[in-house]
């Protein structure tokens, strides 16, 4: 079943257990802060699709997510012919299971 997510990019359908976030208007360090807050509200195993652009977020957000134990599933430009850092990209990440203490 799909549900509707809204954000800066407008409304769109995403699969159940998935979330969407648009950080194209943000600058570092707020790019990762927004992603981290979204991930914290999710259950383990759910996915987050992040729309981002800019050299620094494209480099730092995926790296920081991996450092926090999450799995980067995909990082691709929205349009095949627009591959530079200023082109919007889509990052899909799966939230890690909670750490046992």
C-alpha cells in the first residue's frame, strides 16, 4: 500500500515503510541534521529517499549515514543527463537495526 508524503518538492506516493525528504534548499551542516532527524523517527528497516544537491551534501550525507550504521541503497541523479553536483540527486537509505547494549 502506498501513502502520500509531502515536502518541499510537493506531494508524491511512496511505498509503505518508506519516507521522503527534500533537502535541496538546505546547506551543510543542516543537510545531515535534517536527514538524521528523519531517520530517528523511522523504524529499523524502513527506507528514506532523500532529494539533495550540491557537492558537499552529495559527499557528506551518504558518508555520515554509513558511519552511523545505515545502508546506502542508491545515489543517482534524477535525470540521466544531469550528473554534476548541482543537479538534484536521489539518495535511498535503509535504517539500521537498533544497537543492542
